[in-house]
C-alpha cells in the first residue's frame, strides 16, 4: 500500500491518485488538516504503533511506500488563522503550538522510517548556500555567491548582484493572515541607499545574463526538462515566479546533455534526494548554471506544457517502490 502525505487542494496529488486508481493499486492519503478536522488516536504499546483517523485504523504494516508531497504548513490552516484572529494568545504561545503540531504530524516519519520514501522528509530542509557549495563540488557552474550583512561590503557589488532568500521565498503570515512571496530582485542604488550600515545577513549572487531558464523535474535518476524564455520580459527577467499573466512566457520541452545529467545525479545522491525540482539557466556565454533545488517543488507546471505525463510516471514509481518493499519483506 502507498501512503500519500500532502495538503488539501494539491492538484498533483489528486492526479497521481487518479493513476493509482487506474492501476488498481491500494493507497491512502493523509492531509495535514486531517490532524485537526478528524478524530485521531495514535497509540504505542510496547514497540507497536496504532493510528486511527475517525476510528478507522491506518494499516501501517501494509504500507510499503510513502510519498512526502506537500505536508505540514500548519500556518495555512483555518485553525491557525482562527487562533491568530482571536488575539488571545501571544506570538510565543502560537509559535509553541505550531511546533507541537509539527512534532505530532511527524509521527509517520519515524513510524514508517524503514519503508521506501519518495522524498525523505529527513533531508528536505536544505540550505541554499550549502547546496550551491555541493553543486560546485559536483562540477556544476554556479554564480559567485555571498552572504553579507555590511553595507560597506555590498557597495562594490551594487548593480551586479541579485538578492534572494536563503531558505524559503514564501514569507509567513502576518497581520490579517497575509502572505507574500520574496522574489529575486536586483540590488540597485535605490535599494542600497535605503539599507542601514549593518543589516541581517543576506544572500546575494552575481547576476548572469541568460538566454533562458530551465525547470527540471528529477525522479529516481531521470530528468524531465522545460526551457522558459523569460528573459525578454522585464517582469520575469530576474524571477520567472513574478509572472506576467497578460503576456505569458514561452515554454519548450528540451533535454540536458549527458555531463550535466551526471553531475546533477551526483548532487541529488549526495543530498539524499530521489525527487525534486531543479532550477538552472543557460547563460549568454552558452554555459549552464545551477541555481537551486526544491525537494517538494511543483512539477505540474512542467508536465502540462511539455506533455511528459509526469503524474503517471510518479504513480508508476510509487507502485514500484511499494512492490519492491513488499517483496523484500515477504
């Protein structure tokens, strides 16, 4: 049996489920919200776990593969929003409740530790600066990168570097539960002049003139690549996610050369990732540059324009992981 760990409204998980139904392969899906909206009971008797949702037992012993898709995000839940709205709890208590909740939903991470995982949650909290270092060691080109907190050190780089988040571009909720995206931005004179002499340590990278961007979905040694011609649009020139809905970028399926695939495979292996979304760019110097990896990144945005059939591919890989574990443990 396959267990899918995700959130409500995850279209990719919905489409993979459809393929699992088509192949008549047993699966269960647990959404993060189930830990709030359903009656749960997790018990430990000796060394045996038991888990019930609305009095229905999750057959842990039958699960051979787990897909860690989009799981967690308590701060997106209605419960969290209601807690914030009442203003009866201070920020410290709300943060404590959030941490407690995440420790509870981590149950599957250790109860099913010996199963086959597609995206192991133990390795998803990656640091962009470290990943850049690891990518360089694997022979991939990277942009010159700096972590700075001094206006004096940044001065000579103004107009030559971009600023981006080190961890997550999604900013947490604030005020009336608003969210925001931290886009990649140019460090120009205007933004430089507004900085204090000392600021929070920030990641900046040398700007690389690009021909196009590459979005790559990696799964168990295979690559599915899409080129995005975002360079000609001022709005998407620095960050494709700052999307221009009035004038969409052009998407084209493409392939990577053998050496790049080999280097990326080595990087994913070193990071203990068997699945993830990879960002690269093709520079005007005709070199490929590695940007970052998102272990639980979207792949539907690659699948639909390029017609790769990725949801079917993910379903078949999960079935393989499940049957492989089951045959080993017979």
